[in-house]
C-alpha cells in the first residue's frame, strides 16, 4: 500500500472508532493509533467536550453541550504546514517516500477540499444560530425603542422527556402520545398552517436591480412624465385614453370604476406614506417637515414577536393608507392616544408649541364657521389649527369626514383671499397654500370649483385686490401652468391678460399690481414659453410713464426676464426692437440695455433670409452624332434617344391598338353570326310547331264537321 492509502485507511478507522460512540451505533471498534497529517492531529477534538461534528446526535441544554456562547464551535483555523516536514516524511516501516501518482494527488486534494467545505458549513451554521438568537430578541428591542412596556415572557413549556432516550421526537407529538388534548393539537396545527401560507417570506421577491437598470428605469419614468407634460402643453389627448382602464397591478377595471379627478386637473395621484416625494414635475413641491409626519411606527404583535419580518409586514400594510394620514401623526393628545378611534395615529406625542390651543376643533363647512373657530387663535397658529382639523377629521376615522374635508378645502380657498385682504403675514398664507396643495390631490374638483368661482367674481368686477393676487399666486403653485388648456389656469391667465391689456395707469398702486401680474405671467410661462403681448405692452407703458426710477425697478427686472424667456422665439426682434431698447436707453439703464442688445444681436445672427431652394445645377444637354451602320434613307432616325423611344412606344401602342380593335371586330362579327343563327333556328322551330298545331286544329275541325253533316243528313232522312 502507498503511504497515502495507509493514511486514508487510518483516517477511516479513526472515523469508525469515533462513530462507534454515537447514540445510534451499537458496534464498537478496537483502539487504534490517532490519525496525523503533516505532523498535526486529525481527531477533530478542538472542543473540550470531545464531540465530533459528524455525529448525528441532537444536543440539548441538559447535556451541557454548547450551553455557553464560549462553547459554541467556531471556524477552525487552518494550520499552516511546515514545508520541511514534507521532505522528511517517511513511512513507519522506514522506507523512503516514493513519488505520488496523479490519482493519489487528486484524492488528497479532494479530501482536503471536503474538509475545508465542512469547516465553512459549520461556521455558517454557527452564524445562523447566532442570527436567529438575535432575531428572537428584536421585537423586545423595537418595543423598547417605541416606549412600549415590555410584555412578560410566556411561561416556558414543560419539558417532556422522550421515552427510551429518543431525543429526535417532536415535543408536541410526545405530548400528544402522553395523553394531550387532540382537539387543541389540531387547532394549533391549522393555525400554524395558515401562518405558514400567509408568511411573506413564501412569496417570491423581485430581483435586485443593478445600477444601470435603476438609472434606466428612472430615465424612462422621467421621459414619460416630460412626454405627458408636453402633450398637455400642446393640448393633445393622452395616448392611452381609448384603452381600457387598468389598475396598477394590471387588472382591468370594471365599468363602475370612477376615475380619479386629480389627473384631469393636472395633479398627481394621492401619495402613499411609504413613498418618497420626488420633485420632478412642475405641479409638485415639497411639504414642510412640521406638516407631515415622517412615517408609521411598526406594531409588534404578541403572537408574532419572535419574527422580525412579521413586524415589517405589518408596518408595510399600515403604510398603504391615504395621504390624509400624514397629518394625523404628531397632533393627538395623550388621552386620545388611548381611545380606539384614534388608534391609527401615532402613540408618542411631542410637547405642543402652542399649549393654549385645543387638540380638537370642529370641521367648518363655511367661512363664517372658520372665523368663529379662529376667533381667539393667534394668526401665527392658524396652520396648527388647520393641521389639527385635518388630523381629527381624517377620512380614516369616519367615512363622513371625506365630505366634511371637501367643504373645508373650499373654505380654505376663501380664507386665503380673506387673510390677504387683512394684510396678514405671507408666511402663514404660504403655509395654508401648502395645505391646499396637499388637499387638491384628494379633492381636486371641489378646490377647482372654489377657485373658478373667485375668478368669475374677479372677471365681473375687473378689480384686483391683494386677495385676488394671492389666489392667482396659489393657482400657479398648485396647478400645472404649461397645459394647453386647464380648467383653472386658463381662466387665471385670461384674467391677468385682460387686466394688463385694458387697465390704465392711475397711480403707484396700479404700477405695483401690474408689476406683480407681469411677474406671475412670466412664472406661468416658465416651461411653455408662450408669448403674452399684454405683459410686454404694460411693462413698456410703465417705463414710458413719468415715474421715478426707483419705482420702475420691478418693471425693468420683468423686461429682462421676458427677454431671457422669449429669446428663442422667431419674432424676438420684432417684440423688443426698437421700442424696448429705446425705453431702456432713455431711462439710462445700461445693464439691462446691454443685455437686451446682446440678445437682439444674437437673434439677428440666427435669422436666415427667405430664399429659393438650392437645386443641384443641371448640365447642358449635348447631342452626340450617332452613326448607323445599316442606314436606310426611307427610315426615320431621331438623334434624341428619349424622343425616339417615345415615338417607338407610341407606334407600338398604335399597332397594338389596331390589332386589339381588329380582334374585337372579329369577335363582334362572330357573336352576331352566332346570335343570328340561334335566332333563325328558334324561328324555324317556332314555325314548325305553329304549323303542326294549325294542322291538328284543322283536322279536328274537319272531323267534327263531317260528323255534323252525317247527323244532319240522318235527321233529314227520318222526316
């Protein structure tokens, strides 16, 4: 035997000896020398307990094995072999080591590979055991972080000693064999089966996308958003308007499905709590952190506290609520947290900045009711009151709250205009506009109707006060202003253009109002870049008026902004030259004049005068003499090849036409002869039949006449 075969035989005997001590092995082997390799022992007795990892024995706490974290088996360190020992290895019988064959080397490599693989598996199992132990304590850690009292641990189940030392039997089965309740065991089995079927880990998850796939998906989403905005800006219909409506999961919607009105007004759908707000479209803007809670808190269930993923599943389900739930968190009192109707809100409530404010307010349905609610409330605390009204009347708490909040959203539109007329702080008004922006995603039709009613009033009176200006500003912040036609934005732009085009400057108030309206027009057309002639006319008129230079700074800024906005228009030169340049020159506005002059020069250079199409020059036709070898003076020769081909084609056509007419005449004559022959045959047959019938009739008449004559003579003879 080779040295390797001897080593393998010793290793096998050592394993058989170790396996003899197993619980299920009744055979014992004799003692043998320990197995060594490269001067190191291969008995695998690193642990003090002397237990082999290959033994198929279930270890319990009663055995005292692995009871402490320090006694857990860890990944063994691979001993570095001394290269000198390889050269000094000799067989036990004193013979020198011979050269190993390829098969022996491969067997040794395979044995080492299996050994290393076993070590890695053992280390992985140890890590899994440690991870499971940490996961079992995760629900208690989450409960402690959320400030919830720790539940007492369930009483330990009575230890059941397996009969005959069989440690592999299931404890529940052992209890059932010892006379346990059969019905309770069946119920527990059904509950565990349902829990296993509903386990989130049983569902397949999506494949983790690469960075390129994520970037491509984000680019396609932005491309779709931009294409949708451009279609709305051009007034085109949506591409999927005629297709059947489908839900986000791909299921076709039935006929009774009511489409969300938010899309009709250019607004996005209500955003879920677990979705991060991404500012990509012009009709979106971020809400303040003090208005929206950061997220939902996971709820730890008593029966599922040992599974961390169960808590994540429940928190994910609660995160699918409507956007209205974002205002519920952080505004409830400690007493309300314990009430069941406010159970969906946050449990931890911070100390309110305005302690004198109530935590609950009625939901006003009219502006007068809102004024009564805000009667004793400071102006700076109005957003807090609005926030608490939205929280305590969330549609999640009661189905009727949805209608109440719809009325309240229309009341907020009225109150914004009311606050502007009273010269109240713009920061508070801006916060209420943000509330309106959030509500417009849920109640788009109600808020749009309220805005349109105010615009109708402004159209009829043709007077723009501070309330009207704030409403126009809110419209530009809430709705998309680049649409070709919009139910709210289009009337607002028409109102501003009408005021700028028909009003006359009577004082500083009109100048300030006009400057603000022109700035709003520029903001409205920031994306679509549509030309508003009334804005240019009013700005130039204000600059031509006898107004101090200090009061004209907003108009000069508006003129510069308009020149930058419409610099790509083909009529840019006609819009701003020469009126705008002359006005700026007379007003001694060097910076604005220089900027406009540069833009006008660039526009003139980019222009190209009208001209004819640039055709490719045609070469002069040349007539090359053509010599015919078989020239015939009676035959016509045309030097123009095209004309000769045309004449040839005409002659061929004429010849074919004559032949066709000749054939047609022959066919017509043949058809006429055949018709005449058939007619003659028919006439001959008719004549023959006619003569036969006449002869038969005449013969019959002769016979009857002869009978009559005989009878007549017979009568005369009797007389």
